[in-house]
C-alpha cells in the first residue's frame, strides 16, 4: 500500500502546527526535531513545501475551492494537505502522478473519508499545470531580458502572490524588475554571512566556512560570504558565539552606509542586535571606537540583544534600551538615548515585501490598506513619524540613514520625500550612499543597486540578495 513520504508528512505536520499556533514557518522549521531525522534531500523537500505553501496560500486555495464541490466544508487539516499537494503539483518538478498520489495519501492520513474528494480535486489541479508553466515561462523570459507581454495575472500565477500586490510591484518596479522578483518568489533565499566580532581571525573564519558548505564565495564586502547551504552552520557554534552574523547582503550594506568614521551611533529598531554587531565591526574597520545606542520597542528582543552583545564582548560598547522610537524627539529620554549622534540609523518597521522568500507568511497576511499613505494607522505614517522623531537626535554635520526591507516606494522614497518637505526635514539634504565612509572605503564598483538619486534599492532576484532600501540624509 502506498504511504506518504516522511518529508511530506513532516511538512504537513509543521503546516498544521503553524496554522494552530499562528507561528512563523522559519521558526518551526528551525526547531522541529523531526527535520533533523530527514536526509538532506528529504529535508530540502520538506522545507520547500512548507515555505512554498505559505507564499502561495491564497493562489492554492483559489484552485482548490474552484474544484471542490463543497469548499466550505473542507476541514482545516485536509486543506493543509490539499495545499501542500497542490503546491507540489503546480510548482515543483515531482512527476504529477506521484504528487497527486502522495497528496491523496496525506489526506487519507488525516481524514480517510476525504481521500476520494482529494483524488478528484488534485487531478483537476494537475490539469492546471500547463497554465502555470506558461505563466512562469513568460515571467522568467522577461526577467532574463527577453521582451514579451506581461500581465498581473502572469505575475500572480508565477509567484503565488496576491494580485493586488503584483499590481503594486508591476507599477512601481516596471516589467523587468517585477518579473525578476516573481521569478524568484518560490526559490530558497541565498544565505549570506559576515564576520561578527572584530577580534576574530578573518582568514581562519573563511577557512572554517569553506568546509561547511559545498560552495563558499566571498561577496564584494570585506569579511562577507555567500554559502550554498546553512544546514551545518548552527551546529558549529559560530553564530551563537557571535563570531558569525547571518545577515542578508543588503542588510550588511545598510550597516556600512550607517557606520561613521567617528562618534556615536543611534540604532532605531535594534531588534535582536544583528545590525549592532555589524555596525560595531564596520566602525572598527574604519578606525573608529564603536559606541552604539540601540532603541527597540519589543522587550523580548531587547533582552535577547543584551545577551548577544554580552556574548560578543560588546556589553560596554552597545546599549540596548526598550523605548518607543516615536518619542525620540522629546526632551526627557533615557540617558543612553539622549544627546546627539554622529549617525542615526532608522531601521523602520515595514511591510517586509523585499524579504518574502525568508518570511513567506507576508504575501497573504499583509493588507493593502496598511500601505496607504492616507491611513493614519498605516505603515507610511508610522515610518514618517519615527524618521521625524529620530532626526532630532542627529548632530549638525551628522547623517540620518532611513532603511526598510520593502520594495515599495510608498514606504521608501515617498517617506523620505515627505520628511524632506516637512519642518523636521528642512535642515537635512539627500546625500549619496556611496559617499558614506563605510561605502567609500570599498573598491570602486563594489556597490550596485544605487539609484540615480543616490539611494540604495535592491530587488530580490534569483541568486541575489533580498530587497532592501536605504537613503542617507545629512544634517546641514
């Protein structure tokens, strides 16, 4: 008798667990003990299934509901199994008959009576594969430079993203960049790492990393590498000791843009202090004495950041303070956040549309209304409020770096322009990111993705970094 494979049953269990807990897919994949029991290929398949189902959840439901006689009566665990099987049928290279058969067995394992319905639905889903292949072919040909027609439906089918998001991406990025983003939407994101603590021997670290992955190649940044796999990295202790920081290449670039050659740094939106680690090393590289004050709203992240900085030997160099960044313009502040700073990095809360390969829940949980600049409760309004408040902490001649991991102008250029047009921004002017000390010290041509206005804006694409944005403003 046919049974579902361990990779698929593991993926189904994690998807069902994620739904019940409202958890993040990446967190579950990292902590699931059954993933460790899978072989390399099985672990890779389970990971692709879990992440892919999250990215394309709405598109998969559209197919399932159009073929089910009573879609409203499908039990949650059965729907989890149907989503998983439909994703494999439509987007992976598994032989269609195998994917359908395995999907039926997954449904049988959670509700035996639904196996017949599953077989009927998945066979009709299988008939949609040529449509999906054609859309993905058009999108990927355009991404590679071939001129052809492109619709938002093509983008939605190829990527699994909601149509409203595809409309926004197409309108703002243009056909080719929108196609590049959609073409890579369902692929694993590249793994980038950088040296964490400055006192680590860089050559020894590079040698150690080269033995962990089939491929380990240096990036254009100092002490920064791209790995073919990160599966063995956690077991080495390099990340736990802060010798290595796992950070997307674009995030590393943002830290170099914000690193001053001297003076203090205020880091707004410190999170778990990964950027703090990279900022400290970049300042050390520039000959500056690292002095970083971190500001973070979420208390649990502050506690983790403090523990990491203690591990890294930076407890006296990097402070971690729980504080609402919209209040940074007030006169009464915690001692660590008061006074002026040579550089202020605003790592703003954002939609995360540039990091959807790593955070696959975003496409179908993000609401379009949250991106409306006219919405006082929306992200652009919050971003402008934080940027304006943080600008009060910039010393004359200092820099204010505004960064997001979004690809949408409403969170990026539009927020910067709104700030510059405001009273708070009247003392600032836009400067090129390439003129910042941490970027100017690189080899010529090391930094790509710089716009005509001197801002940094990367687009997620095959084999490349995530989508990040940053603009550098100088206090006149």
